[in-house]
């Protein structure tokens, strides 16, 4: 009997621990996010190549490559067939830019897509709440960033677009980007990250 009670107490204690979240340091989480934001949008020119895998909720998996070129203000991108159904390309300029068609590297508006590919959104951090995996930092427009215990941005959530982006932080850009939406899933894995000389154009 005592053994059963002890086991029950242990289980209840574990459940209680799982149900509660530790307090978070809001100031530290906001500072960590702001640092990630500054690093992402610091003046720089680079080109990066990602291996891509896309799957629709109904249908098979397609693979290909996504190339991006960033000059600190404008992002140019190209996908190889069959990642986007066919080879596509475009330019992302800002959050104010409208998307006229479905040609885009991620299922997000331009400014959000830029931020996801850079690892942070160019938005002021707001309120902070405890969340599994770290601290959830509120951003304008029903957007959120999950900051882990090491101060890294590991997830971006876009409630208005029903999209979640999971990130594996890296030097320069995320090493891995996983976007999940109502339509399906896109996984990008970094293959190369290099400086983009000013005298070098986009192939």
C-alpha cells in the first residue's frame, strides 16, 4: 500500500511539474530578441543556398533548392524545380509590399518571409509570457517569437497566417527552417552561406 501511495505521489508530482511553467525574465527575453533582430538586419551582403523539401497536406514530397541574395534592404530569391512546382524567382522588399501571386519562398507576406529567412523579424518586442521551451515574446500584428534558455530565437509564430516557423539558429542565417501551415510543410536546410560582392550579380 505504501509503495502504491509513493508511486501515485510521484506521478502526481510529475504531472504538476509538467502543468506549471517556470517564471521568465521578461527584460532578458526582450533583450535577447532585440540582439537577434539587430544581428539579422545589420548592414551586410550575403548569398545563401538551402536544400528544400516541400510537402502538401494532400500529395507527395518534392525537393529542390532555394537561393537567396540579401543586400541589407532587398532580398532576391530563386527556387529550382520541382520545389515550387517549377523554377521561380522574385524580390522581397518590405512588410508593406503586397503579394500579387503565390510565388514566394515561404507561405508568408514579404516582410515576414525575410525575417524568417534571416532568423528574426524586424519588429519591436513587446510583452513576454512563459512558454514551453522558453519565453514567448509578443510582436506587433499577432506575431510571436520563442526565445530559448540560451537567448536564441527558435520559433516564430504568425497567428494571422496560421504559420509556425521552427528555427535552428546559426551564424548568419538559420541552419534549418521548418515552416508549417494549413497547406503543408516546407523544410530548408542551409547548404552554403557566403559574402555577396557588390560587383557580383544574381545568376
